[in-house]
């Protein structure tokens, strides 16, 4: 499949399985096409989430998981702000292979829809940008994030507005708040992918 045709022939909202997601991004990674498309599409999610995260994470020595790190766009923004202990996790190995050296301490090729292989309280923060969308990572991953983040730590994310209600994200967030596992610090509708008219809910929560 030609890189320029990837998203037109396989629209993201039609993806149904983990294998389809992996194959799409492995194709998209070729010739740096993914990164170029994100620039062309004015994808602002990584910058928006890191900017919202900054006031709540003044210590630049914390350990952060970039969940669904892709080609490292969130890691690059974190690195610019002085954070240096960053782990990346993604299902698309070929996309991770395109990440510039020196951004992440470790990279993990994992499926975020399965239990995450980190011990409880392993991270100080998890950021998950561009991953909660059609056919990608499901809402239950939010509960896993609360498990692997220390009390007092931060979870930051985007959720495509098209999946927020019908795919269980609102109910999962409400459940975690009611159970007093997380506290909302910031939550608003971001421009996210303005050139495509796609918005996403941006959330910053503290783990209790």
C-alpha cells in the first residue's frame, strides 16, 4: 500500500483489531510518512498534553511512561521541557524504530489492551496521546494506568471525541473518580487535529 494512500484506504475509524492497528502503523512508518503527515495535518495533541501536564509535574526527574508512544512525538516534547526519565510503549515496533536516539530510556513493544507488565506504582506519570481513539486502546487501560502510577502521580491523555461516550471512556473515568482512584485537575475539548476537524477531550488527573 502506498504511504500516501494508507489513511484513505484504511480510515482509522474502521479499525477493529489489534493486528489491523499494528499493520497500519507499520506501513505508515515507512519513509517517515507518519511524522510528515502529523506535521501536514497540524497534529497538536502532543504539545497540548505536555503543556497541560507541566504545571502539575515541576520535578523534571520523575519517571514517565509515554503509552502509545508511536514515533516519539510526546517524548520529544517532554525532552524539550527537561524531562529525561521517559519510557515508551507501543504495539507498532516499526514506528518505534523511527524514534530519534536519546529521548527514551527504554522502549517496550506491548499491547496496551492487555495487562501492562509493570509493577504497581512503577511510574510517577503516564501520558497517553492519540491512542484512545477508534479501534485502538480501550477505556479499561485507564484503570491499568492508575495501578502503575504512584499515589500523587499524574495521568494525562487525549480521548477522541467520537469514542468518548459510546466506547466507554466517560463511564470509565466517572467510575475511577467515584471510586476515588483519581481526581480531575484539568479537562477540556482540545483542537487536537485541527486540519481534519477532529477534536479530543484532554484530561489531566492525579492518582489518589
